[in-house]
């Protein structure tokens, strides 16, 4: 599966959630580290700079996952759903957008799905719980509802209070064949942001400076861990570095 031109699923892929106040320098660092994608968190941008930021992402050669996360799902967007839908309508066609993230609980999901697929881009249907990790059957039910909604990729993020929570999520996700992104938030689930690939996750989220979600691992440290644990990730980076020296 590709997001833009980025192949996901064959090796670990890393998506950066940048600080919009220092975007050029963070995109430069992301390029140096060979990160794969950018999450375009429109809900965290200054409204007058949204298109400028997307243009800059494209200028640096990245594709993005377009996200307009509402307050009720841990984001920063304060408007109503009609206003949010209008933002999606305006931005989905931007060349920097390779995928769109919309919440399973969003009333505008069907409209965003149709807009996204009409542009030939990937739809990520997400579900976040910042308080708990559900039981296995509930996790499966959430996942299946997201698949039925038309998701190309299902994303789940649950808050973990123990390593058992993280292990439970990994074991369920290993049984589910549909393309997915998952993590267990908080310190107890931090390791899922590295080992999740072994259970089928397509992406892991990272940052420079300040994390956007609990348990995220800083970009340089995350890359070091992926190099240690995933030979296919290490080989591709070595291949790129050899090519850069020629």
C-alpha cells in the first residue's frame, strides 16, 4: 500500500508531527533522518498559514496525512462539523496530501470518505481513547466498525495503564488482517511504538522537541531503535547512504 509515493507495510515507516512554528528546520531534519511522512495537523496550525505549511511540506518532498482533529477527540479544532468539513473540502486535493485521517465517531465521516476516495487518496479512520484500553472484544468491534465505514487503514490509540494493556492490544491486532496503525499511549505502552510493526502496524508517530501524544518517542532515538530491531529498515537506510555517497 502507498501513501502518496511512500510504500508502507514492507518495513517500518515513520511519520513526523512537526512544530508548525519551526516547520522549515524540522522538515530539513526529517529529510536528513529519512523520515517517511508528515502529519499535517491542521487543527494545530494558525489558520492563515495552513496552505503555506502544506506547500512547504510538498517543497521538501514529503507527502502528508491530513488531520483536522476536533476537541472531542483530543485535538485542537474548536469549530463545528460543517466548518471542519469545509476545511477538508478545501485541502484534500492539495498535492502534499497522500492520506486523510478522520475519526470513526465523526458525523462527517461519510462525506470525508467520499471526498478522499474521489481524489484517489487513502482514508485512515481513527479511534482514540485517552482514558483506557478496552477489552479484546470491544477492540475488535471498534476495528470492524472502522473497516465497514470504508477505511483503507484503521488507526487505534488507547491509553495504557500497564504492560498487560499493551500486550492485549498487540495480540488482538496480530489477528486482524486489514491494514492498520496502532499504538498504546502512555509510558506503559511506549514500546508499542517500536514493536507494533511486528504485529502489523504500518506507521509510528514521532516528534522533535515536544511530543503531541503521550508516550511518543523522539525522532532520533526512534530511528536508532528501529535500526537495531528491524534489519529491513537498517538495510534500506544503508542503501540510501551508499547512494548518497556516489
